[in-house]
C-alpha cells in the first residue's frame, strides 16, 4: 500500500468486479480490467481521505448477480467479517447484486463491521445518509425492472404455450426439437406406441419396467420414467402449462382412445397403491414433526384386532405424562395427508419457485421458474406409485420442519431440496 497523508487514518479499500458472461475475458484488457482500473483510479482520487487499495483484487468472471454464492464475493465477505476491510469499491451497484433482498443482507453485514460501500459511476457512498437513501431508491428501481422482466418472460412463455409452441425443457422421449416445435423421432415414437400398448395389456408399470430391463430390443425404462411418460399429454399432441393443457403444434404419437385407457388404469392403480402406501409407511414425518412446545413428535401405534392405528406422540407427553403438552398425540394418517397437500400447494407458489430458480445455479442447474414448476408438477402423478421408502426420502428432501400449532400447521421447505428434486427429474427425463 502507498502511504497516506500524515495525521489521516488509513482506510483499506477492496475492489470487487463481476461479469455475468465469460465472453471476451481472454483479451489482454477485458471488462473486468476496465472495472478494476476505474475503481483504483477512484480510490487514488480519495488518497487525501486516507483511502488505500489493498493488493488483492476480487473477481467473479462468468457469475450471475442472482446469487451471493460467488467465490470471490464470499472470500471478500470473509475479510469483512474478520475486520480486514474498511471500504468496498465497485464500478456499479449491480456488480454486487441485482436483488434488493440480497443487497439488503450485504449492507446489513457491512454495517455490522463498519464497512462502507462505494459505487464509482453512481456516486454512492453508504457512509453518509444521502448515499444510503440514493442506494435504496436505485435498488428499488433495479428490483422493479427485474421483476417486470421476469413477468414479461412468464407472459411470453404462457402465450407461446397457449398457441401450442414448445418452449424448451427436457425433451420427452419420442421427440426432437426443431425451431421451437416438437418433431417425432420415428424410432423412438415406435417404442412409445409399444410401451402404451403393453401397459394396457399388462396393467402394471412394475411389470412393464421389468420387461424393458429384460428386453434386448427396448431401452431400460425405470418405473418413474414410465409414469411420467404415461401422464404427459404431449403424446396426444398437447402442451401443458401450469394446470392447463392446450392443443400443440406437433403431431401426436398416441391416439385419444389409447390415452384414455392408460389414464383409467393409472387412476385405479393410484387409488389402490395409495391405500397400500399409507398402511406400509409407519413414519413419513419421523424427525420432521414438532409440537407447539417445540418438542419432537415420535411415531407410535396401537392395534385393535386386525386393525392398526398410527399416531405421532409428543416427547413431552412420553416423558412427563398426559396433559403436559397442548397436543399430546395426533393421527399419523391425518397429519401426513395434510402435510402432503400443503407441500403441493407451497410448491406452486410463485415466491417459492422464484427463490428456487435464483438459487438453482448453486448446484449446477440452469432452470427457469416455469421449468421448475413443470418438473415438480410431473411428480404429482408419480407420487402415489412410489415405494414408501422413496416417499419418505422425498419428504425429507423437501421439508425441513413441520410444527403443529393449536390452530394451524407451519411447514418450512428446503429450497435446496426443491432444486435437487428438479435436477433428479430432469436427469430421469
């Protein structure tokens, strides 16, 4: 570091730069270099105030501002927490974040450690009240524009799907994509017709899956993949968007009569399997369920004759006796059914999908809101046909905690679980 004027306390400045895409970063003087140079020149102009640039630079090439999980940013924040930085200098505020929620978290962290934030091109310095006011105004407009853009994209996707266009996502087996339209791959389409025909003959996805595994002329189809295929209206020439189905621009592989027969078998099988699943799954919410006093509720049961009744019982009651908890026990079937229905409802909420979309790159996915919604929606027809252990695994993947209050139930979802579930569904497609 260079010396500062005598009598002036040095203020350690860190330069942070970011670029969403990595195009052009191999040039001798690229966008990140330009940002860094502007920031260092600004720091030099404030030398009379004691500003000194530290030697290390913090660069995040090819990272979106939609998440705070960026390597250079996280390293910078660790220095902030250790008290090794006084001022963070960026070219524009959106280099740090485009989300007012995420930026509020950063500003709060900076404030806790006495760190100021400066935007070179926007003359913002959070060390004074006017800078903080201007910052909030700018971030509000940035968030407003971002949400408007997302809304326009959603509207465009909805309008395009209403016209029957294919808007991307995992391609269904039997089709290829050409100019945003699905076209049949004849070799795969023949297999699709055979699978629908054999399912009607066998009446069992399990047996059909085993048949494909034993066949030398058919690809290996897992049960979950077959359920997805048999519930996807794309095969009768339609396109699904959220809870609506529109006529597609592509040709159907399956006729309406075959489709109707398959749906009737699935509906009957689903009801029967749901009853068997409830009987065979003794503790779907084990480790997740808590009472109003914060104590865990453990699985238990009683038997009368040939009938078995399942419950979740408060650990407080187990330890101290009846009457020591406002909710001593609850029917397992009732609370499990309620939680599953609530999960389906929560997964459809825009804010949940938006949060999952923003964080999806953390695990290497690039999913849009609509793609996550479509992928999660594909789980619904498959759910009742999963083995109990798999159902329990998915519940533990999606749910962090369930708290039974006196008048309502609180469910906390795991957003990382939602992302991983979408990734699993995409890989199986």
